[in-house]
C-alpha cells in the first residue's frame, strides 16, 4: 500500500480480520448447532503430563464421522485462563467451548486446557514464560498425536491474542 491507497475492505475475496466466536459456535455444515460430546474416561477431566506438572482440560470429539479425526489445541490469551477461555468460573464468556462445538460439527476434535495453576492444571501461571507456554502446547500436541482417535498428521494450534503469538 502506498500513501494514497486505503487498505482493502473485507468482502467475499478478502476475509474479515475479526471472527466472532458466537457466529462460529452456531454454524455447522447442516445449518444447525454443533453437538458437543465431552470425553470423560475414568476421570471428569482429561489429564496429561506437562513440563511443570499436570495439564487438565477437555477433549471434544465429533459425534459424526469416523476416527482418526483432525484436531486442534486452543491457546489462551495472556494471564491465567480456564480451558473455555474464561478467567473465572462465573464468567459467562466461553469462546473456546463455543469454538470446540463448531469445530466438532465440522469433524474436528478440540483439546482445551486450563493454563498452569488454573482450574485443574498445576504450576504457576504468573511465573510462566512464553517458552513455558510453548512447552505446554508441545505437550498437548504430543498427547493428541498419541491417541488412536486423532490423526497425528492433522493436528494444529488455534491461539487467541497471546496464544496466537505462541502458536507459530
């Protein structure tokens, strides 16, 4: 862009830089809302070994389709967050839960984790560096790739804010 040109406006060929989780959560290939199936084996939480202790979260697997499924790991923004993207249990905004439901409706599994020292995860969120957060993400990827119901070649990271900086 030169000094005289304006940036292109979002439209059919240029995607909008803002995606609203509410709109995603209510979209599915058949036009209905995605149905969540939370995976709870013998425990109420999915737990995996992380570099600083246990990482706890929720694994959402699509109800339709046949495994192995593609999967994503969600990475929260800065500060301590619970697995659904909310900062406190009372907070109603849960973008990662909504995104996981929409992705399940499209045949994609989602692993959402509590940050270190938050919810069911151990460690100290306030002491975690960017490298620590990246190490937690790598542990989550290893966990997914080891599962028989996940396609290890089709695993990705989805980050919000600070999580988007960590993801690459």
